[in-house]
C-alpha cells in the first residue's frame, strides 16, 4: 500500500486525540475519533462552525446497493461523542468504499468524523489544492496520499429516514 506511512501517522494522531486532514471517497475531510468529545470540539473550533450543526461519521462496513457515496441520517445514535450529535439526537453516517479511508477506519476500529475541509460558510474544496492554509495549519497531521490528484470531487448524497423508515433525499 502506497499510503501505509500515512495510515500509521493518522492512527498515532487519532489515538492522541488529534485531528487529521485526509482524502475521503468524496471531498477532502477534517477528521478525528468520533467517540472523543475533545477532538470533536477541536474540529468545531477550527472550522468556526456552530456546535448545533452536526458532522458526518464514516464507517468501514460495506454497503452493497449504493451506486455513489451516500450519507444516511439515523435517528438515535449511541456510543459517539455527545457534541457530535445533532440537537435532535440524530447523526449522519456514510459507509466508505475508498481504499485509504476504509483501511484507516478498519485499523482504528472506531468511526471517524468527516467534515469538509473548509471554514464554515466557505465553499468546500474540490481537491487538496483548494484547501485553505488556515485549515492546513489547524490540523495535527496532513495525509500525503492523493494530494496531487486534481480531479474535482463532490460531496455525497444525503438521505434521511424518518421513524417509519420513509426516506427523504436532502442532497442528491
């Protein structure tokens, strides 16, 4: 794996409560241990994002039917940092299929926070070159893998399921 060193450095950073800048199956993200409230708070501070706005959590399980990266909002989340949940107790989760993220999450053995690599209110960068210096300087580790990839990446689709299981597409 060409990204083995990045995986090792990310694991060290995440286990110490640090935050990372890393490529996902969609856009570059800022991430941390989704069970660590102090690490989650660091991301809110870096992004200058209101705490009432929740973030996505990435998992490494395999989702067979999705044809593109899809984030699903679940009603009642358990075992995650309290400050990561939306005001109504829901959480947005996405099953990753991208190799780097999948290996990182499997080896970390916990879900990862994923939020776009931008200050809140600014446009999400389409690739690493579009990430601001403020974000790069605010994280504890920057993954080297895929930094040269200039293809434009897009955010995932978002679907929310209500209590009866009916889906509502929030972003396609």
